[in-house]
C-alpha cells in the first residue's frame, strides 16, 4: 500500500480547549483494577446470594418442577458477580461522569490509555486498542487452554475403553463445557487480539472508534468466564453446548452459569462488533476506498456484522430460558403453551452464522498474509470480497439444517438443504482465491505461509463432509454421530484455530516486537496438525460405523477408532504445548523484529515497532491497493518471453523469469 | 472544517467528526437491539400460531388491557419528539429549548417507566399462566428496562445542558438520544401491535400434551 | 538448548496438568464404593448347579444422620451438594456380581410412591420363574398406582457381552406409615427376587419410575449417579 505525505494536522492537547480537570487524571479509575474487580465481584455475589436467600424458599416449584428458591439465589449470585466485577474494574465510571457532565480531559484520556503505567495497564480498564488486543490475546489463550484441557479429559475417557474414568454426569459436563468454552474462545481468538491490535492501524486510525467501549468489551468477556467455569461445581452442564430444551430446564443450577455467561458475552460481542465496524467504516485513512481495504479488514467486518445481527437471538434464547427457571414463564414448557422448537430456532439463528463468525476472520487473515509470503497480488480480490459477503448473506438462511431430525417443519428441510449446499459456493470462492494466489508462486516458507496449506487441506475436508451433512437423507443417518463432531472440528478447529495460529504468528512481531520462533512454532504447528488428522479422520470412521456423540459408554466395535483418536488428541496437545512454549519463549527473549519483518505493504507494517501510542505520527493517505506485489507479474513476463520465443522459432528457456 | 467548530478535548478532532462516528455506532447498536427485540416478536407470533397444548391464552381468557401498551408507546414517542425539539433548538443556540425538551423527555420517560411497572403489577395473569402471559410479561419487562436506561440518558442530557456541555456547536449527544428514543418507541410499538392484533390463537386444534404432574 | 528445555518443560507441565485434572475428576466424580454380592453356596438350575450369591439393598426417601446418603469414595461428602433430600439406593449403586451365578437380591424399601408412567414396569422382567416376593408373599407384579421405584438392569451397547435385562417394581410405602426419628417408616417393605448372570460383562441399572426433580421428574436423583442409577459389573 503506497502512502503519501501528511495531509491532516494532529491537534495536540494544548491546542484544544480542555474541560475542567477533576482531581488527578483518571479520577476514580486510578483506584480500579483487576483486584478491586475480583473483590467487589465476590462480595456482591455473596451479598446477592445471602439477601435473596432470605426472601425465597427452597420448596416452591416452577412449571418444570424446578425449585425456584435456589434458582433465584444462584441467578442473583451470578448477576451480583458480573455487576460487582464491572463496578470494580471501573466500567460504570464513564457513564456516571458523562451524566454529571465531567467530560474527560486529554490528561484523563492519556491515563485511560495506559500511558506511563507500566505493566499495570494490562490489569486495568485501559482503552488503548493495542493494550486491549494483548488482553484479548491472553484471555483467548487462557480459554483455549481450559477448553483444550477439557478436550484431553474427554479423549482420555473415550480412550480408556476398558474402564470408566469419570461418571456420566461429570463426563457430560466436561463435554458441554468444552464445547461452549471453545466456541467463545474461537469467536474471540482472531477478532479480539488482531481485530483490536491490528485493524485500527491497518485502516489508518489512531485508535478504535470507541476506546472506552473497547475496554468494556474485554472486561465483560472476563466477567463472563467464571459463571461458566463454575458450572462444574454446581451440578454441571450435561446437555452439550447447545443446551437444548427441555434438558436445560431439567438441568442442575450449573445451567444458570451458562445462561449468565451467554447473556454477558452477548453484550461483550455486540459492543466489540459495533466498535470494529464503526472504526472500519468511519476511520479509514484518506484514500482507502472500499476497493483498497485489506481483505483481513473485510473478514473482521463481516464477522462483526454477523455477530451484531445474530448474537442477540442467542442471547434472548438464554434470557427466556433463565426466566422460565426464575420467574416461572413458559417459553419452552409445552404443558403451558411453550415450545422447545422455539428454543432451537432462536439458538440456531445464531448457531450457524457463528461458524462463519469464527472461520471468516481466520481465513481472511490467511488471504492477507499469503500475498506477503508469495509476493503476488491477491488473486481476484473482488471474488474474495464477494465470497465473504456471500457467506454473510447465506448464513442467515441455513439454520434449519441443524433441525432436520427434530421433526420441526419437515417440509422446510429441502429448501434449507438447498440453501446450505449453496453456501459452499461462496466458501469455495475463498478457497479458489487461495489456490489462485498460490498458482505458480514461489512461497517464502515461513510458518504463517505453511499454515495456509494446512488450512486449505482442513477446509476442503470440512467443507466436503459439510456438503454431505447438509443433505437431508445423509443427515438422517449421520445426525448426532461422531461424523458430525469430526466435521465441525475440521471447520472450527482445522480451519479456524489453525488460521488463528498462523495469523498470530504473522502479526506476532508487530504485537511484541519479536519474531515468533519459526523453528519451534513450526514444529508445534505441524505436530498439532498431524495429531489433528489422526484424531478426526479416525472420528469420521467411528461416525461412519455408527458411534453416537456425547456418550460415555459405547460398543467395543468403536474401540480402535477411539484409541486412534485419543492418541491423536494427545499429539495435538503436545503440539499445542510446543507452540505455546514457542510463544512464551519468543515473547520473552525472541529475536528482535524490524518494523516490517516480512515486507508487507499494509499500513500496520509501515509503523514502527513498538507501535507509538497514537499509531501514526501523521495520518497517512492511501494512493494504491495493498497488494501491489510483483507487478508486472514475472510469470506473465515469462509467458510473453515464451510466446515471443515460439513465434520467433527459438526454444523457450525453462525457468526464465 | 468550520473555523469555529470546537475540537474534541481527548482526540483533537472536530466534534462533527466524532459526532458522525457516534451516530453510526448508535445505529449499529440499534440494529443489534432490534434483532434482539425481533426474538420477542418471533416468540410471540410463533407461540400464538401454535397454541401448544391449548395453553396460549391466559386462564379465563383474561387478556391484558390494551390501552396501557399504547399509552406507554405514545409517551415514548412524545419523549423522543421533545428531545428532538430541544436538540433542534439547541442547534440554533436556544439553550432554554434544550433544557425544556430534555426535561420534558425525562419526565415522560419516568412516567412511562412508572406506567410500565404499574401495568406489570396489574396484569390479570402471572408469568406462568400460559404462553401469552409469558411473552407479554417479557414485552413489558424489556420495555421497562429500556425505558429506565433511556431516562438515564435523557436526564443526562438535561444535566449536561445545565453544566454547559451541550452547546450550539456541540449538541450531537442530544441528537443521538433523540435517535435512540425513536427506536425505544419502536420496541414499544412492536409490543403494542402484537398484543392488539394477535390475541386469540388461530390454531383451535392444537396438540394436547397433557398436564405433567409430579408423581 | 535453553529453548529445547523450555519446550520440554512446557510439555511436561501441560501433561502434568492434564493428568492431575483427570485424577482429580476421577476422584471427585467417581462412582460410589462398590458393593459385592456375597457368595453363600450353590443353587440348582436347569443347567446344573451354579454359584449362589446374595445382595442386600435399601431405598431411602432422603438422607439423614443415620443414613448419610450416596458418598464419594472415602470423602464422606454427598455425591450431589443439594442431594440430601433426594431418594437413593443404599449402601451403594455400584454393584458387583459373580458371573454364571444365581443372584438373590433383597431390597428394603422405605420410600413413598404413586402411579408409574409406564405400567409395563409394574411387572417383573428377567427374573427366575417370573415371581418375586413382597414381605415374603410371592407376587407377579404390583399395582401400577402403587409403585415407589424399580430396579432395572440394562444391557450396555456392547456387542461382546451376554444379554442381561432385569426389572423389578418396588411397591410404595403408605403415606400414613408410622415413622422413626429419622423420618423413615419404621417397617420397610422387603422385596426379594432372583436372577441369573452369564459371562462377565458391564451393565447399567436405574429406576424406571421418574422420581426426581425438574421437568417430568427426570432431574436430580434420576440424572445423578449414586441415587437412582448405577452400574452392575459381572465378574
């Protein structure tokens, strides 16, 4: 991307009339941090539990014969936790200051952005998008670690076919918790760290559009995690990550943790989406027309758009489930006019677009980085953008394929089969753009580029099996089997997580100032990739044999495939740990990276590392697209030379360029 | 850029640039909130059309009285109009109009909130009395929540005008709140129109799942 | 070298965390301690004499000071934190039986009941001669309106073990039965039945009369091992 000289003057603080400074810069936020948040969260949770306990009895049952008292208490406890945590971190200071007319001064804003606070800024309500990006990176890695640990426990149980390691309740709970923890982790793992750290710089902005909302979104995510994790101590989450009704209504009170988490995470997602989308639409550098926007930015925008539109449906589905428990409504109680199909519809209206919320940013990141390592323009940029928005559009009309076997509106199965099969077309656009960009290129074999090949492989397998499953007759056989589990792991982990690893490896130097150790990072990546194939190809086999998902006990017919899957899972675990060690090592003492380590043309590669507080000393002006590599294309020159040689009757020089 | 246009004290940008950004952000928030409210609309119409277990209607067909829905809707419309009137006045330099408009808007919203709570307290059914009762409770509860939040915003505008933060050259926050109040009225309208036009379920031959009892 | 050591250290720590979590999960969520049927001689069968074993179980409506309810292995803690008010089988739901034997089970029943949803389970299945005794008198079934629980063993989805399906209804105590200081009826209803085991295998058993909490009573004790369900291991 070519940039011109300064055209916009920066208004430094002294030039601008400042509001009155109330106390020291930062005000109350000087006293708020993660520790105060923890303390207030715990205190308010305990208080809410205790106070509601005085007004509720444990005997009264609601329409589902659930004791209302304990449900009210546990709900109050979780709400107390979230509200207390957010008060403690300082999330309510901004709105109250706004109400009182105590607007931020430049000094306040500088304090909030973490200036001069050392490492403490990572533990506070810090507004700088780069800090928030790092916070997201740490939180998503922690979530992946927790979800991965549960995955190892699941595979251990399924691999120990000669004994029961856990009892069914605990097993089902770790299945459900693993599912939703990984879904949350995968939703944030690219959009969070890279959407926040990289995108504002990539579009030429000084920060996100709403810096305080940015801090709010990450801390809401942090507040959302403990209720979910605590379900394991409160009876567990035994109904899978989908928590279908009426199972969710029957479930122990741990289910309330899930519901509060989704409601809280819903706010976090909406706020983050609004922030990213507004930044992209309104804060692009001058000259960055929509045809010059890096493809990664399109991926983030599309993911945010889907999250913004569809996540509230999921959030409301949990509001209703919670109110069925606590205030005795009957949204999902058929005896009182409710319908469990209502739940499934509301759930899957987000549930399927969420797959693309996860996959699109990662795949767009691969498109972004592969041009750098191939030194070629992106093949058919417009095709890629069309693919991304084709997915966004069609994702709205495919949710019923999850409900073929529920008996809901059978006549709608076939239109939805068609729409689901159609969505493979825009997805194929993206794969074709990847292949087209690779065509006749000479790759620079660094880890991020190698990951592209891995993801294409995974995506093709996940995509093809997805087309099978979208077919009603096939789904009648495969529904609820391990085949489905293997399929969505190929998409969410194979395409999503491996893309995220590549993206983090690619932008690691910009975020930390150091290269990610290519050797150990690659070893970890490829070990995990090999283990992944072993685990899930074998799981396809188990599914084809007829093994149902979410079961602890199964026929010995499935032993071999489960042993292979478990060995594969351990290999994934080892690979991921090696990758983690490479990240830790590199972050602490890796090779110092220059500002533009891979010679990229996008804006984030043009700013110094570490990135200055305001990103750009002067705002850039864009004068060309970001993919002007190798122009004119050496292969075209070679072809022309060949043609000329042929026309001239002389033999072409093979390999000439 | 106007020479006299003030600059944001935190970013140094002209306030019109910040206002434009804020406006888009509020639009996105409204889109998100709208799809959330669509979940209620879907739930209402879906359960109304199914009449599962013949349990859509509340006991003895004791439907909610309709006029409070519409009264609250009108209150919210007027609150939005008052805020808009004040905002437009402020843009012309009329601070008195801004103060009056935001105060009227705040009071109307408080009245709408009180009315909404009163309606909830006097529904002729409890939340467990069938599907209609459940969704109607939720319409009312969610509207009460939104109105409470909106009254905070409206009072905030009044207070900020008093504090001199809303000025002729920097009145965009009032405009944003006025915009938000239009959406608020839209939500109330969805509840009012649903409860008015979709009362008796069209499905008179619904499946009967019996009445589960504890053994 | 330093990097290699850090990688090795990370992998070892990771493996340790997984192993530790698995061990903790096993300890925390393990089945109740196993109760073994007591072999007390032989019993004639059409296939010749077979080992005879006896098993005694009880059903209580809730835990008390005298009968603390399902406990984790050696921890003394209730399996479910809120399970003190739930009915449960006692002393354990993890049962071990000898293979190729005749097993005589006696259940001392202290719980009330009602009308079973599926009356098929009010009749015994898979027991010797199709009869069982209630307080010593032989029966071929109980009234579907007066069932407390059932004891039903199911075949696991396991192709290489012998079929085993046993189901016996357990009649309910009268609501007016006199109770002791712990709130239990002073006199249990004693149900005795006999069935045969084949080759070794692993099975699950549960109560087929939903007697729990939550939606149609499938929550609580019905969905928590150690109360109304467990395992049967034939060894």
